C-alpha cells in the first residue's frame, strides 16, 4: 500500500473544489441568462368572460345619459371580478379602427361574476347639452333627439374591457340597432 503525500491530497482537493466552483459559476450564468430574458405574456383570452347586449335606455335631465345594459357570463372555473381602474374600459370604433378612451364613459367597476353564472352590468355614456351639438331646448323634440342619439350611437361599435392582470379581453358587442331605444325624459 502506498501512502499519498499531503501534496497529492491538496492537489486532488483543489481540483475537486475548482471543478465545483466552475460548475457553480456556469450554473449561475445559465440561470441568470434565462431569468433575464423578457417573459412572453400569455395571449389575451376573449372567451373566458362573454358579454351579451341586453338593452339601451337613454335618460335626459341635466345631461343625456345612454345606459347600455349587458349580461356577463363567466365561463371560467373561478369567480371573476371586473377591474376597478379607469384605464381598462374602451369604446370600440366602428369599421375595426381600434379602441379609444372616452372620459365620459362609466361602467360597473368591480362587479363580481361567480363561476358559471350571469350578471348584468352597465356602461354609461354622458353627453352634455350644447348649442352646437344638441341644445337642451330640443330635448322634447323627438325627431331632433333621435337624430342626435343615432349619430352618437353610430360612433360606437361596442365596448371592450382589457383586464391586464388576468389577460382577459371582454368584448361588449353592439346590439342596440336591433332593439328599440327607450327615452326616459328627465330621469337620472
């Protein structure tokens, strides 16, 4: 039996340590490279929450308010709540010209839809009276009022909510052309 000198033990230990260090450094470099790559977001899901147009009512009073009622159906296995931020809702521009923001739009933020259930939600567009577009004195003139509302409705092809957290695109389709608009004068 041969005895190994302390130099041989030291050289072998140094070799094992160096090999471990190189392996560790290569592993860290690979992990660092992989985690620094941009994450590819999952695609927008436009079938998880489905909206169906229900009715349109128009109220007059201090302002003209168009109320678009939709029924949301949750097709996911989880309860879902609409986003609360103002930046999530858009108006669909006719002719597939994209989406636009409108500061006069309000909607039922935070409405929860249990899994497999349907819940009604509203979008509201407010229009101010003006001598240029529609004076308040014409509110009882049904012909002028209808022309004003029809012109405004022709500028809308529906609504869209983009839920960035869940990557859900909820399309609220146009459907009011098939239904009669109900005018409720002087209501809020």
